[in-house]
């Protein structure tokens, strides 16, 4: 979802590897919990959808899904597997009161820190009143690249909660865990459930 070329290139070169990464139990449970929280048949934006695995899962739960990602190879893979996927960035979230839910699983961490409040505000605007947000982020501090050259911004839990509250969200609950990602490192993460 970032326009950072090195991040997009890292994903483009590793689509098959990305698809093989098992989700930690906390993320599997969170994905199901998000699907359950959205009203039956609701319309969801999978923001930073990657190759569309989560979109496909949400579709199997009876939700209508629009997937958005900045990596052409991910969008192509998602489309090839029946997902309504589009090429775009976080700045392409311009709808108003369109979605019953927004699923942002480890995507907004690729945005520069200075853009985070603006993106959260756009998501809040795009959600219907009471619409559900799922946000997955890595925990930490600072901004840097990982071992495969992807750009990351890290946040503490209080920073994330403050940013969400400022954007108008009500936080329902959070879950923390540790998972192994595409670069092979084990990183702490936070999963946040909130509503507009």
C-alpha cells in the first residue's frame, strides 16, 4: 500500500513465499472475529490485501470484499483467485460511509509515521457509523527497513490507541502476540478491534 518501490519490489519477488507463511493463532482468531463482527453480507475493504488470502477467507464468510494493494503481482494473484482486487495506495481510500468494515492487516505499518493520522481519518470517513476496523501492526519504535528492504514504521500500543482515538474510533479490544514474518524475524505485534 506504500508507494515505496523497494517495499513493492520485495513483495513482488516473494509472492510464493508470502503465501506459505502460516498465520499465528492470534491472527487466525482475529480474522474470524472480524468477520463475525461485521453484519451478515456486509461490504468490507481489505486494505493492503496482499495476494488476497484474507479477502478470500472473508468472502467465504459471506462478506462482500473489495481488495486494495499497491503491489501489482499481489493484485494479479488475488484476481486470478476470484477476489475483487484493485491496484492502489492508502490515498485511494476516498469513499464516505461506504463500508461495514475495514480490514487493515499489517499494511499501514508501511506508511510513513507522518501519514498515519491522515490514513486513519480516511478509513474512519469510509466506514459507516458503527463500522468495524481491524488493525494489525508490529510493535516497536522508529522507522527502518527490514532484512529484505521493506520500509516499516513501528508504534507502541499507547501511540496506536491515541492515533485511533484522535481519528474518531472507539477501541473495543486489543491482542498482542509474536509472529515470524516474511523476512524470517520474530516480531511483537498488536491486533486492534475498533469501530467508527
